[in-house]
């Protein structure tokens, strides 16, 4: 089983400066039958958004590279990683 990326979208919102501290928040925004959507938010030390990305991965059989359902146990774990409050 593997999870290759099928869609990747990124937005660069503002520049980071030398010496900035970068904080990354990562969460799962959607879990389908065989796909999963990951969200990334990078902020500087002031809490200003500097970069945001959405990545969609698909569960595949690594021998055939054909999609397959995400196993129930893994699906539950992914669903537990919903957007932070």
C-alpha cells in the first residue's frame, strides 16, 4: 500500500525573512473511499500566514498502482486528524 500524490496546490502568501521562526500546522480536511486531502499552513513567529498548500493522495496497491480502499483502521486514524480549532 502507498499514498502517491495526485494533486498538489500551493499559495505563497508573504515572504519569510532570515531569522523568522516557521510554525507548521498540518491536518486532514477530507477522507474518501481511497483518497485523502492534507492541508498545510505555515506561519511566521507573529502568526502571519506565509504559505498554504493542499495535497490529495490516493491509496494504491504498490504492485499494480491501482486505487484501493483505505483500510478502516487507517481511515479512522486519518479522520481523527481533522482541522485544528
